[in-house]
């Protein structure tokens, strides 16, 4: 079976930076619903269209095709008393974007005295990435998966 709209695709993948340094390697394959459901980077989906099990591809993703450009306006210095007593670098908190009003995940990047620096950018924002993958499986999506807009996996519905 070939990858086409409304197929569930299983991939083994690696993500590296522009210099070839490994960022992430899947221990287990990932699955996504193919056909414009935003389960994977659109540029990767385009390259995978028509491929089958065993086929591989490599896609260079500019920041705008991956996690977006780095936005300095998403970095904020907050009073430490807004955070739990055990706040530490690397912790993440949900918050609202000042201009967009959308929910963002902010990561604590620095703590000094009574101030905490949080960053609402994705950790890979602003980076050019290399996405390498091999197709491990392709199957027809179920009607339920299509109506929900995502793959449900081997054990049924997952969110």
C-alpha cells in the first residue's frame, strides 16, 4: 500500500540540527494520519506522499517549516513569587500569550534572586532541522480516525 490521503503512516525517524547533531531518535515508531491533518510537518507529508513500506526520505526543514522563528517577545522576566517554591530551570508552565491570547507552554530558562525567566518559544524555534525517516507501515485509516483527524493506534482511541 502506498501513502495517500486517509492512510495511517508508521515511521521510524531521527531529527538532527543543521550541523548533523542528533536531537531526537524515536525509540518506537510514530503514527500519523496522512492527508493534511497536521499530524506531521506538512513538508515531510508532501515528500512521503506515494511512498511505501521500506522507503526512506530526508527533509531539510527551515524554521518556518518546523517550529517557527524565534520570537524574543515570548521571553519574560517574572517575579519569583508567581511560581511554586520548588521552581527550577527546565520546568514548564502553561500561560497565555500577551498579544495572541493563545495558550503557550513557557519553559523556565533562568532563576536569579527574586526573578524567573520564562520562554514561550518551542525549544527548537529558529533552528533549521533535518528530518530523516523510514516508512515502517501504511494502512487505511478507519472512519473514526478520519472523523477525529488523527490516528488512534493499535489499542484504539488515544488523545
